[in-house]
């Protein structure tokens, strides 16, 4: 089974949104994946998903109420097949944490889309709808990539 880790700064907005959106896509379309999310920072460790992010997911029928922020570890690097940061800053932090990504597992989520780019942090922009749309775009593209590669 493939292990996928979505990563952002605090694991309370973008990466948990990606985790639960991807789980929903896999549930609806099929496949077997282990999907989780984590943070590059300890500042939100143990916290629930930020209420506007949780509300955005809930408005699409996705429940994330059991999620608590977790911190990315070297054990996560060893266990995961794909580690997907939400923005370039997350990728740089992951490189520092992993000693430079020796196994080439780290990319931005939207690198799989037709329009590679960072996903803006809605904690700062307050634009949870755009973040949600960008994350769906990335998850859909990543799912298509895995399907094309025969990895689902």
C-alpha cells in the first residue's frame, strides 16, 4: 500500500484539508492508499483543524473532527512514498528535516497539476474557498497521476 503524507506549516488548514479531500476522492473513486497529514512546525501540535477549514470541508460533506495536528518526523519520511507540501516554503522545510530528500519523495501538491504553483495559506489570506479549490485541483491531479502510473 502506498503511504501519502500532506504537509503544511501547522497542520491545521491546508494539509488536513488535503488529507481529507484525498481520502474522499479515494473513497468515491476507488483505490487503496494510506493518507495522513502533518506539520513542519510544532506550534499547533495537538490542535484541531482550524474552524474555517473544518467548516469548508463540512460544507462538502467531509468530516475531519477527529484530526489533531501532528508534526512531520524522520520516521514519516522513511514510511511514506509521497510527501506533498502545500507550498515551496514547506518543501524547503522538509528538505531541512530530511537532509535534502535523499529518496526524491518530496514535491508540492500542485506540481501534479497542469498549473504548478503554491497553495496560499488561508490562515493569512482568509480565503478558504480558493485554498479548497486549489487543494481539490491538486488532489484530483495527483489521483490521476497515481491511476495512470498503476499505483492505486
